[in-house]
C-alpha cells in the first residue's frame, strides 16, 4: 500500500494475549476508522508478545525510536513511570496534563474524566492521570447455585466465614464433591484480598505518595488471607490445582465446569465462559463479588488490565493526534463494543449507560457484577492498589511462598517473612537501577 507522505504517523505498540489472539485485529479496525475520519493522520498498530513489550519499548527508546503510544500491563505501571530517554527525560507524559483541560481534541470528545473511578485511580500519579486504561478487570466469585441449593444454601456467601460454612455444607451433602472451592495461586488474588482489608503492600501509601521503598508481604492483612486459605485447604474444602508453574487458570475453570467444586475465584473476563459452562453442564451459575474478610471494613477490590501511555516531547500535531485516537478508542460506542467482545469491564460511564440502554446488563447480569464491585472501591491507597518496581517478580515471591505453605507444609508466618525478604531485595535492586546504581536486568510481566 502506498501511504500519503503528508500524513502524521502515530505508532501504537500493544501486547498480544494468548487468550485473545484476535484482539489486536479489532484495535486495528478501530485505528482504520480513526484514519478514515482523520485522513491527515495514520495510526499504525504493532503487536508484541505481552511479556516482551516493555523491553521492546526500552530497546526502541535507546535507539531513539520509541512508539507514540505504548500499552503496558498494570504491573508495569511503575516501569512506565520510570522509563527514560537517552538524555534522562521521562519517556512518557501524563495523558491528563497533555489534554490540559480540553473537552475535545480534533473533534473527538475527551472521555478521560468519564473513566470509572477505580480504573482511573490506579493510574493517578503525582496528582494527574498518567495513562488511559482501555482494558480493566477485577476478581469475581462464580457460584454453582444449583449445587448450593442442593446443599441448602440460598444466598451466595459474601465473607470468608460464610464461604467456610458454605464449603462445609457442599462437601457434607449426600453425593457432594470432595472439594468445594478453587482459585489459582496468582499474585493478583493476594493483592485483591489485602486491598479489601485496607492493607498495603508497600510504604509511602502503596507507592502513591512517593517511590515504594519497603514491601510488606507478611502484614496482618496478608497473613489473615493466607491463614484463611490454608485453613480451607487443610479442611479439604479448597482444591489446589498445580501444573508445575504454580499458576493454573484453566484447570480451575475446568474443575468448576466439571462440577468438582461449587465455587471458583477468577477474573471477571471469564464471566461469559463460566455462564456457558453452566449452560452446557446443566447447572445455574451466578457471578458474585469476591468474598472478603468480614471482621474488618471493606476498602475495595483492585483492578487488572492495561493502560495507554503517551510519549513525551511530541510535536503538537502528533501529540493531539495520539490523544484524539486514545479518546476515540475509548468513546462509548467503541468501549461498549470492546466489552461485548472481550468481557473486560466497560471502562467509562458513557459505555455503561449505552450498554444499559441497549438492555445488555438486564440480559447479562453476570457482566454487571464487576462494575458493581469496582464501584464500591473507597479510593484509598489500599483500594487503588500498589505501584511497585519489579511487581511481577514480587508477585511470584507471593505465589512461591503460598505453594510451599500448601504443598510443602511450610509454616506460613516463617515462609512469608522469607518472601518479604525476597521481595525487598527485588525492590531494592529495581530502585538502585532507577538511581543509576545498577545495570538494568530483565523486565518481567504478569
């Protein structure tokens, strides 16, 4: 194809996700529509393996050719904040500050202010929204309500204690499964449960009032979650599925689909898949808010997903074209369509209103649950979630510790104190790199 050399080119680098191999094509279709509406621009979408994208951006930056827009996974948010060009200036600029109070850019309405508070809150940095999240998710509880009714349970549990009682009823009923609940051993669920209790993973308000320097994987909130989980396992209620990597999302889904358990905790993105598993298996499924520790006030569940980061130092034409595309990608129609196709939370209030007007949530109440859960977030540093350097590796320290507790019989308090030491070394190494005291190591995502 012959391109118009008078066009302003905007490059957007985004990750390929194994569970959504077609997603980049959908974004490319949106870019094509934007290009047709704005023929003076050409948005080019390039895809990278989701594990490799931050390192690819770093390499391109060192060569003086970074993308205009980069889509980073949420655990790489601190990495994005800290990214620098060869002369030491920040690689990315705040999307909110670049918008500078405008309500439209190149005729595209600005939707940044319309973001769900929990989605926007995670990317608040130094008093402004640093990046625009197109993909947002949270953790939900999916319940086999047919099995629960057979066990005499009429209301889906909301707290840990209620889960305990429901699990016992399910396992004890005639013909009941050998286990009642499962979820993957993944760092995201630790984050969720600590945040729910108002706990922090790091100092400086979870890394939000200053760079995180101290990490806490053995806090009271963390240990309350670990000990509850361990108790469910010891009592035979929690089914631990381990395939050699310590994180096994699909096996947990399959256990629920096969009715080997009554409950599964997993991402809100699985809502349609869970309901369809019930339809195929002949049982009713309800998507519910993630159960919390009923002994302490609830602060909120944190988000997962991605955000769009805008390159710093762009000329006015490129900057405004990129900002306009970011708004266009997240306008109500596009955000609503993306939710329907991917099951990620419709990230703006306008998209939610559009879907509601179309009767979507009335027909698919399992998709409303994630919106409802994130709307209950209190906006505190706990509810917003942590900003941490080397966050992916720190998550792995949590999951390895829990594996040793469940499968190896390790003492929980001792093992999580050890994990805190491991995580602290990771954070120290990362911060030393940012201060120029150490060379850059591999970047982990996940």
